[in-house]
């Protein structure tokens, strides 16, 4: 092997891959949690090590060169292999000490998981849980989470999936608000980014010409607004039924029920750490079906 051969830094490759996915230095910087100058410097370092120009630096975006596109495709394969190695290593671990990252919708995290975490810690004091509470899907296959809970059936072909509960929804308002004539009611909804969600579509179907007074991407903001008398909100029954200030609103059309699924990968499932966490999550939702 030639002693003068240049070896590139693997981290430089990760910075380049983030840039190739996002298309701009600023977007890649946001994804990585660094400043855009760092992204530019690491990509330049990779170009120097490879002696190839990988991107064209334009004012608002950084399109890949022909060589950049070839390297990007290979880098995606490398990135996938790296995540497989991490999953395999985590799955091979026999200790019940470590961190498990769980992607879960915020309302379910707060209402069903967080209240039970103390009991899990008592049983496994060296197990640390990271709750990634976001309506967005974390990609378990890419290592963004170890376990995910989703309100839609997972599509990943190689994943282990299981239905753990059926989450019901209903319309809620304060008794004082419900005393008003029904034709005068106003409603509280998600913004248009959730228009494909069954509960949002159901809400649109029961409006009957009445208006939406508030749109909020945060379910808890909707709950608080309904509690304050701002209108009628559609909430999971595990949230709305626990709020003593709210009552269910009777509707002509039955509200939706959404299946809750758990997902991980076989390599991870072999880990005792992942298994006890999955058992814990399933137990959190036992009896929660509506």
C-alpha cells in the first residue's frame, strides 16, 4: 500500500452526507446541530482528502457535482451499514445498563409512559430512558430511535411490529360551553399539516358549517384551550377523560379509533435492555384501549 495515500475522516463523510440530503449548508447545520461554517469546513476537508470536488457552492444551495452524487450514493450505503453495526452491537449486549431511546407521540408519552417510569427505574436502576416526544416519525432503521410507538401501522419490511392498543378519540368541551346552542359552537383543531390524520378528518366531518376558532400543532394546547372555554377539541380519550373540567360531546358520527403499534428491529430485539423496555411499554398501554 502506498504510504502517501490519503485517508479521509469518517466524520467528514457524515457532514457531506447531511449536506447531500439537505441541499444547503444552513439546512445541514440545523440537522447536525452545528454552525454552517463547520459543515463547510468538514466538506472541504473531505474534498481535499479525496482530491475531488463534491459540491458547487452557490449562494442559496450546494448542488452535488457528478462525483459528489457518486460519493453520496456510496456514503448512504456506508451510513446504513454503520447503523446496522450499532444495532447489532446493542442487540448483543447482555447488560441491563444503558440508554434506550423511544419515539412516541407527545400525548401518549405524557399520559401513559412518563407516569410509569419511576416503577421501571426501581426495577432497573441502571436503565436510562430517552423519550423522543414528537409527532414526527423517528427512523428506527437509521438509528434515530431504538423503539418507536406509532399511530399507524409501520411499513418497514424487516422490522418487528406489534399492535399494543387501540386509541380512541372523542370531542370534548366544558359543560358550560356545551350549554350553548350547538349551532354556535366553534372548534379547536390541528393545523393543515395534520389534515390526513383520521381524527382531523373526523372533525372536519362534524363541523357542519361551523368554524374552527383555533389551530394548534400541540395537542396539550388544544386541551387547555378547550378547558378555558375556547371551543370543542378532539382529544384521545386517555387524555380527555382524565380532565375533570371537560365532558364528552355526543356526535352523530362515531369518533375514530386508531391502532397503536410498537416497532423495533430484530438485532435490537435480542438485547435484554430492549426487551424489558418493550415489555414495559406494552404494559403501560394495557387496558388503555377504547
